[in-house]
C-alpha cells in the first residue's frame, strides 16, 4: 500500500539571514598602527611607521582572505571573526603573502592583525577590519543517517539541499568523508524524489560491519549557486551487522540473510501485476521503521482503493513502497501477488520481522511483473547503478 510521504529523518538548520544582496562591496576598513593611532580607512592597507606595506587583498565572501607585504616579510597573520573564531591560513614560500585555508563567510566581520619585518629586522604590527554583506539566500541541508546512529550495510551518507546546487564541484570539494577502515567510495549527485538536489556518498560495495563513518562538511562561505551556506555541518554513524533481505516476488517469499546465512523465510504477497499496483524491483534500502501509519490510496493516485491504519510499516521508497502487516491479504501469502504495491505479510511475521530488521538493511527485490527498478533518488536506490556508473555522478570525476 502507498501512504503519504513523511518528513525527512534529520534536519539541521540555522536562522535565515536578512535578505540583502550579496555583492563584492564591503564596509569601510580601518587600520590600527602599532602605536595605537588610527591610520586610514576603506583601502584595506594597514598603514604604520614601518616601510613594510601590508594589504588585505581579498575581502569578499566566498574567497580566501589574502594578505600581501611589500618591502618586507610577514611574520604572523591572525584573522578573527566577530564571534572570536580564527580563520587559519599559511604563509607563502617567499614570506610576502598569506592566504586563509577557509573562505570568508557572508554576513561576517573580520579583524586582520599582521606582524611584519623589514630586511634589517625592524618589526611592526598593524590591524585592519572588514565585513562581508549578508547573503540574499541561505542554503541548508538535511543529513542522513542521523548523528551517532547505527545503520545497516546498505545505507549511504546522504545530503539533501534546500535550494538548488548549480556549483556542485565547489560544494563537493568541501565534503570530507572519513571511515575507520579506508572504505572506497564516491559522491554521486542525484535528484531527490522531492525534486531537490541531493549528494550521496556510497561505498563501492556494501559497508563492512563495524565501520565508523564521519562527515565534515566545511560549507560555511561556500556559494551553491542557488544560495550561500552560512555554517558547517558534522555527523557520524556506525555500520551494524551484515543483514540482507531478499524478496522473490515470483516465489512470493522473503528471506533474511545474516552474515551470509539464510536465517528465516516468510511467505509474502507483493504488488498486483498488470498496472500501477505493481511493486518495484532492484535494491531498496530500509529508510525508516514507522510503526502504525495511515495509508490512503488517493494520495498516490490510486483512487479510493483503501484508507486504513497499517501496522509494522517499514518504508522502502519515497514513492510509498513498504513492507508491512497485511492480514486482509492472508489467502495470498506465499501464493499470489495481490497488494497495492507493498510487500505484505501476516501480523505475526510482520511483528517479529519488524523487530529484527535495521534501518539501512538492503532489500534485494526480484520479479517479472514489476514497475521497474528503484531510482537512485526514490529512497536510496544508488545500489541499482554499477560502481563505474556511480563514480561518473561525482562533480569531481
């Protein structure tokens, strides 16, 4: 049966900034000389009595902060934002230039303190400040799996973006995935079932049990093309036991394979052949265990076929394919496919199966009479694409 789509699992957001145009113009800069006197405004050059001329070159959101010195070398550069955060960077080999590792963020004020030295050893300190305009549009993300969770071996690391991402390469460069066992994997860009842009990091093969995965998304100050990011994101999860659910719609049975051994077989009834009530085939990933939910066929274009509460509901796709209890189909379990697209089973089997499966467990579904293969963005369908094809979906391929 096909229900109304529920909300995404985890949402991380930040209040939207005031809507003002993000342009390269900046507020006036002020430079403070080493003796404490004011020494200029608006130019980005920090003036003092030293013959070394220090200039803050790039002072715009989306660019690293750059500092240059003429007539001497840079001894130390310190860039601090309005909340006390330090923008770290490095000095070039010549000692006359410095660039921050991170980009300047929109809607942020910065103080730049520079210590420089002339060739005869004279040292001086100068200070300047600048601010970047606030972003007109702010992009946010939804992350899955949730932080500090344990998931099955098929769950990808998935990021859904609120606003369009037209500068995918710029965004992907800021996404760092670390695993405890150097798992080989790749980002791939897909269109989420909601129509939004989405990036998934999928291993070459199913995760190894026990793998620890972390994401560092250093997005603050990055322009997605559809909006700016104004914060960084962090998440991490652990992979649980190896468990695969194999569904044979032609044989009308479901098998649970744990650590390579079949531990259980359940008679089921899949989607009715010959129309819109057919099931999907391919590999779907258990997205959520939703318990008892209301399923109304009118919400998915099936007329007034049903409107009822359904127990032990396990979501497999955003389009509404579930595994769940379906006692009204009892005569067909193990014999025929007579559901409205879902994988139904008895109350007793559904209860114990629901307790044993984990979010992230892959469901490998096969059968002749289906609607087709689960798409990458309809839930987590990345496993239906070969590894070579998946890698081409990276913006950095």
